[in-house]
């Protein structure tokens, strides 16, 4: 699991994520407070040497105010995201691929306008994050993530790594 930072008990640093989590901005820049997880589902479809993995996780904003969240998911090194979608309250956000600068501009403008928006970025080779603006008080957030990865075969043994601690 993500390492708690000293002195803050429940705050975590984004770069330390070892499982899929939704985080809300903490008291210090770069540190976050985990959202309440309501549930997780995972489905694997393996065909030959390729695995398609579908992850569904639900969270809730237990605060009394609108917040920005960051959903982080550590992917295996040989994985590629195929689809990402979020359901925030009644609003459905479906990810679209854009150039990085254009995507960041669209997100900033939507956030400033008070709209619910999402921005997916690669933080390091195996950590993808999805920023979500204006999550209302007590609002439920459901993340749908689909990725593909190669199944390993070594010494007559098939293996698949799923980087998630629940």
C-alpha cells in the first residue's frame, strides 16, 4: 500500500502508490488523503499470450465540500491503457487521447468553469493518474479502467502480474 507520510498519519505521496486509489489534495503540496473505497471488481480475459483486464472501483467524497481528486493506478510495465471512464454522481466522463499540453489546457478551463472534468497522465512508466475536478460533497465516483498486457511464459509456467493491494 501507499506509504503514509510522517506526521500526517493518513496522507500519502502519489509516487508511493502500490494499489488503485482515489486521493484528495492534502495539507501539503504533493500529498493526498485517500478517499473512502466502496468496492472493487476485476475481470481478466486471457486469450493466448494477451490479457485484457477490466477494473472497476468505487469511492466517495466524504467531505462537506467540492474537491479535486487524483485516481492513481500502478500498471504492469508491459501494459497499455485501452479505455478509461468515470462516473461522478450522475455525470459520465469518457477518456479521449489528446496531446499533453492541449489536454492540460482543456482540463484547467473546465475546472475553472466549475465543470466535472478528468485528465489522465502518465506519472512514470508504470503509474497512470487521472485528475478529477469538482467532485461534490458526498458524491460517489466510479472508475472503469481497461488495459491490455502480455502474459509471461517462462520455464513452462504462465504468469500475470496484477498490481493491486486491497
